[in-house]
C-alpha cells in the first residue's frame, strides 16, 4: 500500500480546499474568464433553443442538454428562481428547470427560451470568486428575435466546478427591475 506523504505545501492546499490528499490533482480556482465564458455559453444556449423551436428542430433535446450541462442538478442542490415564475417560484429539480425553458411539468410555464431570442448579453455589476465557487450579479439583456427590442433582467448566478472541471450553475435568480409605477 502506497502512503501519502503530506508536505507543508500539500497541507496548505488541503486547508485551502485545493486537493483532498497529497499526490492527487489540485483543483484550480475558478477564474473570471471562466465565469464570462459560462455566461456566454448560457446565453448562446438560450438562443439555440429558440432557433431550434422556430426551425421545427428538436428544441427539447437542446434544452435538456443546456440544463444538464450548465446546471449542477446532478452534483447537488441548485437554487433556481426564474424571472417569469409566480405560482411555482422555485425550480429545485432538473425537470422543473427544463419546464421553465421549454414548458412541461409546471402549468404556468410557457417556454421562456422559445420566445425566440436572437441574443443574450451580460453586464456584470460584479463577480466574487472564492477558492471553490463564484458569484456574478448584474443585468442581462435578451433581444427579441422578432422585434429587436431588448428586455432587461436582473440576475445573480452562482458557480461551482463540476467533476469534469467545467463550471456549473448552483444558484440562478433573475427578476425584472423594480417598476415604481406598478
């Protein structure tokens, strides 16, 4: 049996949450560039779902892949509060999240990603990065593919690194900005 030898350096990595035992590969901290890439991938996925729906392609498979590969439901708890959700405000299961994007198991869902949208752009107010997680908050803008108008939505996304090294969303909260005239 091979013994693991803990050096001062490997012990510091352990305490920082970067490895489980000496000799195992260290988990690299999340970077701002990875958060920005994850945001772009998420936005591109929303556009792809709507395009597939418009073109009568298998939009449900694209949406299922979107939720499965970008959200951490397979790894643990995901806290998802979509923008247009009132009766069932929180989507704590993968099937509930999928329903929000393309309709399905939640009766109030009309398929947010089916609009369709031609673009999604993020404007971060800030990004906080810890040893093993990141949080981004700001506004994202959805461009209506039919009219070209933008819908401004506030967001907070939390990220963790999945077993494959890719970022996964474990917190997603979005809402329309406060409108004092309503």
